[in-house]
């Protein structure tokens, strides 16, 4: 019972914190768009596959989850 109350309190605090939303949701999206723009400016003759979407999504999604975990750990 205490665990459920503690978890609901932390969930409410995370929802109310704007900084958590920015770093957890908006910043990874902005980062993905920025790296996609960089990829589109690289000439095709170079055969650079570092900034392709399929190579970026896993790392950027983990990046967002790490920030959410960091901010929730700071609440505890």
C-alpha cells in the first residue's frame, strides 16, 4: 500500500515538472530531427551511414529513458 502511494506521488511530480518533459520527450525528438538534417546534407557519394534514422533511434530512445530515470531518481 505504501509503495503504491509513493509511486503515485512520484508519477504526479514527474508529470508536473516541465524540465522532465522537455528532456525526456522534446529533447530526443529535437535531437533526432537535427541529426536527420545533418544526414541529408552529407553527399551520397561518401556512403556515410552514421546519421541514418535506423542507426539513431535506439540510442536516442534510450537517451530519453535515461533522463526520465535520472529525474525520477532525483525525486526519491
